[in-house]
């Protein structure tokens, strides 16, 4: 039997106390429209919760949205937790209020990509498509 | 040549239709989707009796003298890192002409957590000032006479606690509560709808709000007990019409709750205040503000039977739209903010906050914060717009738009009523869905270039110059943790525990909680301890997420 | 846990190695006399289903039972994507190692439950969970799908959706083994219960009369009675021999479904890879003849 094409699964979450979810919801919809299965885990997630969800859901990607300024603590915490759970094959990307200097530091520390305010949604989708070509959908 | 007498309107119509039309981005509708016609004429003026400022329904303003009597308050929202640093920034802004204080708290404080709680890791002092106990509040207002200024505090779920801290600091300064003036945001409904900084479930949250309104009506009569907010709803992606409708609906829900408590409408209505966004779609915003006054006045007088004029007058604070700021070519944000501030002023706002240009990236630097304030001063003193009351009154466009806003708001009120009211609507995700849909639509308009944002989807530059931004010292978190430990060490532990126990008992009953919270605050219980005590009784709330 | 998650993915991808897995599962699993209990929850959006499932999980955990939850949401038929948001209602159980939550897209399966869910349920049982809960949104025919995989189907209703019980879709009343009327604290609750009872009384007599359980899921009220009702239904199935009957029927049905899916795949592939065939089909307009030819002559390699 032919192997069914399996959509790429992305866990999308807000870590930390910040509740501004406009961006993450808009991105979730755009990813769905691009053919991805998006598991939205909501607000106030801890790094442990996000990684645990990604493992249960067998997701390939974790997307985080942070507007509170706590990104330099929270992104690395998620990367650490992935290491601890031996799941470093799951890639991490994110968005929010993140200054350019911090982006460089985050990328050195295991975050694959950061999308700053004003990034067209298509850019995020293109990046995912290029990262996961075998799952090319419409 | 034969000269025909032509109907001038028809003539214009024909000439317009045969003229070439610009191809690049004409906004043919407002962000709310209301069509923007090429021309409005007297035929578009709504048929109504001439309106005057200071007269019901206050479309043209709540004061007969407008800004001639008193300028809007220049109230810049501010706060970061420690109470000490924020205290310095306040003194700096007051010295530079700011006329009222506005406190921004950090995420842990907004969420009722102490700075040393595990969930506060990485979050202390980043988006506002960290306040853990009365000790921090004392530092925050050190050297600032609370009897002489007004202060706005932007906090919601723990609002009652912060208000009690303010009252306690004033007490220490020898200022009685009855003299205190200011505003508490305290608008929990919009948290459930948009900003999501809720802790307790809706029912106990509403109880706390009503407790604070009831308490202030007696003890702190000059205090604006609530700032019913549309800003956050708008920033979450709603249209202007939705912002207007949802905010006023929330207002009515609070009025209903207070009436249910047994208060009389005229005892509290005049201390309800509002908070709107000033977005970049210029004329729509002005119409929104005017419609807000008209609608609220009607509802207060006709539906709720308020007798006193001051109960009918909608007063509001405005903040320019954070969501309109761009990270690209950020200096342009100064211009955006100026246009938005102008809309707020032409709409008759009572007080105004203008964003700093660097706020997409971080909290503002001193320089950017000062420029934002100067923008308001420019409007007030150089442009002449404050010299005439409601200068756009009578404009065909603005009057037509004001009416349209009113119509759309009323249509939403009906829908909310059909669902059973604001809280049932929140629980089925009605507002959240409207907002998420509008946000997504807007994003698509941007991506398809049907709407332009300069520097983002058009007129971009390749080489963005980095600008200097504010950094929060990471040592702050451990320093703040030490401060809390010190407070806990030095306080009278028995007095503190007793106060918290009494609060817990009262929370399980029906007493007004304000006096109990005040006692706990005076005993130097931390914010986290007070919130935790109430969580033990009220529980916490998980939202129905609507994407 | 990751092994389980990955196994479910293999099932979703219908990876050939799933055949070996099936073997291992058969050999390793508990005996057929004590298969894992599967309870299905279905109902319209807005009924508080996820909150109810969360409450049931909480109850089961207080009784030291391990639970796996399969929550399905529809995939977009156009893009294939989906937003799966049911986990949010179960935050309480995040990081509890004895609770496993998996969101599944319906993957174009018209009914709302993908073919993979059945195999996934078997896997969950094999991995040792005491209880499996399947949750679907009540759209299309998905309620019928749930009934096909669950031992006990719970249909969730609420008073404030504006519809009276009369308007509930045909088929729902027939498949429900237990009715829950959630949000029992709201006006109109009594009316829904009364209407339901009337309708049930009018239905032809059967050996099992579905109980109607009022709940307030957000306050964990009525959940114990609900679980009692579910257990009562299960023992009814055991006692009357229906359990065996259902389990056999399910295996047969599933085989039919798998065959149908295989045939679909084979046909799509043939049309994709054989231009001559497609040309003939388009010229002559004979889907039946073409289909029969494909099934007769093409194989799967």
C-alpha cells in the first residue's frame, strides 16, 4: 500500500506569562491553510509542557511566540528541554518582540529561525516548505 | 458656444468618472470595512437636530469649553525594571511637562506572581515595573506627592491589590483616600476577550471589580474605578466598529453587575471611564470616538434611567495604536503616532498616551519617550487644533461615519443580547472569533497588498539601520528576589498571616474584599501571597481557545 | 512514550512497517477477554466536550487509571491542514506521565475519524493504557464513526445552543449509549432533559436504555455518575455477549474500510501513472468499466 503523505505537524505555543495571542493565531491559520497540522497548545505553557506535547503529538516543529521580553530565558529553556528528552531532531522557530542582536544569540543556541514583526506569513510558509520538502502540499 | 446649466453634483460625478484613477493603493474602505467614498456632500449629513458640546448626547464633547477650558492630560504610560528606576523616570517626565502619571507593571505583577516565583523566571521588569509588596510601591512614589497628581494604574486581575497599595502609600504620606485621584484599569472582561491576563474565573473576577467600585464610591470618590478598554481588543485585531461595540457592551455588563449588587446608577456611573485605541485610519477613529459618547449617553439616560448628567458623559483615555508601529524604519513611527494622536484630539479625548518610536522592539529609551511627549505638546501648542471645539463637527464625511459606527455598534449589541450577554458570549468564544477573523483578514489584506504599511510591504529599504534600544539588566531579577526576602524577613509575620486568613474567609463569603486586601497590604503581604489566597477560594480559569 | 507517538504516526502514514507492528501487537497484547475500554465522546461544537473529557480524565486519575485521549478535528479538504486545539482544555494533565493526549486530523475521511484511529486505539491498548477516550466534533457523520470504534458512545448536549432536541440530527439518538446534558447550571437544562426523555420513550424498546446524565464539567459535577453509567454499559455488553459481537463486527468493518482505502489508492495511482487509461476514460466517459478494469488488472506495486 502506498505510504500516505503525512502533513508536517507543528506545535505552536505561547510560553511564559504573556497573553498576546494575535500573532500566534494568525500564524496558526496560515500554516493550516498551507496544509500543515497545527497543534495549538495555548497560553502560559512552560518549556516542559511544550516539549511534552511535541513528543506525544510526534511533531517535527515547535513554534513559539513571545512578546514579554523573556525570550532569552524561554527559548533556551525549550532547547534545553528538547536535549533532556533526547528530541533534538525537533526544530524550534519563533516570533514576537525580539531585537536583532538577540536573534543572532538565539540562533547560535539552537533556535533555527526567528520571524520578526512585519514578516509576511508567506515567508514562514516558504521557510517550512524548504525545510520539509518531502511534505510538499498545495 | 452654448452654455448649459448643469447640476453641479452631476457634473462633478461625470467628470470624476471620466478622470483617470490612481493605480497604487487607494484605500476604498476603512479597516472596519466601511466604504470610503470619493466625495461626501450635504446629502450625506444625517438628519438630526444641531448638536452642541456639553449637551446630551455629547457627540461634540462632554464639556462646553472643550480644550479651551482644559487641555487633555498628557499621560505617558511608563514603567520598567525596578521601582527605583521607574521613580526616576517619573520625575524626569513630570519635570518635562507630563501632567499625570501612568504605571506600567511587569508581567509577573500583572499576573499576580511574585518576582521570585518559578513562573516569573526571565520575566521580571521586562515590560513594566516589578511590584511585589507595599515596600516597592513606597519606592515607586517616593518624593511624589500623591495628593497633587493623578495616577493611572494599568492592571487587571490583581487591580484591587494595587489600588490598596496606592491608598496605603498615600496614607503614609498623610493624604486621605478621599483626596486621591486617578484611574485603575480593572477591566477583567476584556482580559477574557483579548489580552488574556485573567487569573480567576469570570464570576469571582466580576465580584472583585464590583467590590472595588462599591468601595471607591464611598471611600475614594474621586477615583476612576475602571477603565473599560477597547485598546486591547483593537490591538488583538478587531475592527474599529468591533472595538467600539465590544467596549461599550463590556461597560453595560459592569453597570448591570453593579446594579445587581444594589448600587444606584448615579452613585457609580460617573466614575466609569473608558480607554480606546487611536489607530492610523484617521477619519474612522474620529467618528468612533464621537459615536462612543453618543451611544453611551443614550444608554445611560434612556435604558438605565440615570438622572445625573455626569452619569451620561463618557470620558476616555486614548493610546495611539501599538499595533501600527513597525520594526522597519522605526523613525517613521513618530509620524504615525502624530497622526493617530491628532485623531484622538479631534475626537475629544480626555487624556492621551503617545507611543515611542522604538516600542516595537523594546521599552522606550529616555529620548524616545521624551519625543513621544513632545509630539503631544506640538499638537497642543503649535497646530491650533485645540482652539476650536469638535472642529470636524459638521464635516459631511465625519458625521456620516459617526452615524455608521453607531449603527454597527447597535447591531453588535443585539447579537450579544441574543447570545445572552457578555459573559455567555465570552464563554462561547463569540468575541474571540470575531477578533481572530478580523485579524486574519487584515493580515491577508497586507499580504495581498490591498492595504499598505510603509516600510513593511512597500517602500522598504534593504539596509535597515539598527537603533539603540532599552535593555533590562538581568541582574534585576535576583535583586528583586532579595528585596522580597527582606520584606518577608522584616514584617510582622503574625499580623500578615492573620490578615491573609481573614481575607480567605471573606473571599469564601460575600463581604466586600477591599478592606481585607488593604489590611493584608499594610501588613506587607506580597502580591503573590494575596493572589494565592484568593486562588485557593476562587480557582483559576482556562480559556476556550478560539483560533 | 515517543515510541508510542511514532508508532501512531506510522499508522497515520500507513507505512508498510505497520504490518510488523500489528503482528507484535497481537502477540504482546492483553488477552481479548480484557481489551482496553474505549469510550467515545461526540457532540456539537460548544457543548463543552473537551472540558468534559478533561473532567473524566481527572476522575480516572484519582482512581489511579492511566488514560489515552484521541482528539480528532477535521482537516481542511482543500489544503489538508488542520488546527488541532483540543489539548488546551486538558492543561491539568500536561506532564502527567499516565495521561497521553494525541490530536488527530480527520485526514479527509468524510466521517471525521480517520482510518488510522482504529489502529491507533489498538496500539494504545497494547502500550498498556487502562482507558482510551476518543473525542470527535459532531460534524458530518462523525458521530457514527465514533460509534464504530468505541464500546460506549457518549453524546453530549447542552441547553444553550438554540436547538431543541427535535432538531438534533438523525442517527445521533440511535448511536448514543449514554446522554450527557452538560452545563446543567444553565436555564433550559431541565427542558432538554425532558425532551430527550420523551424521545427515548418513544423509541423502540431495546435491551439498553441510555441514561441521561446532567453535568457541569467545569465544576467536575456529575462526572462520577457519568463514569458509572459508562461502566454499567460495558458490563451490559459483556453480559449479553454484545461485546464479542461488536468487536467481531468492528474487525470485519475495518477490513472492509481498509480494502476500500486500498482500492481508492490503487485507482488514483493507476489514473496518475497510466495516461492511456486516463485518455480512454475521458474519451469514453466510463468510470465503472475503468474502475473494474483497474481492480482486476492492477496491483499495488
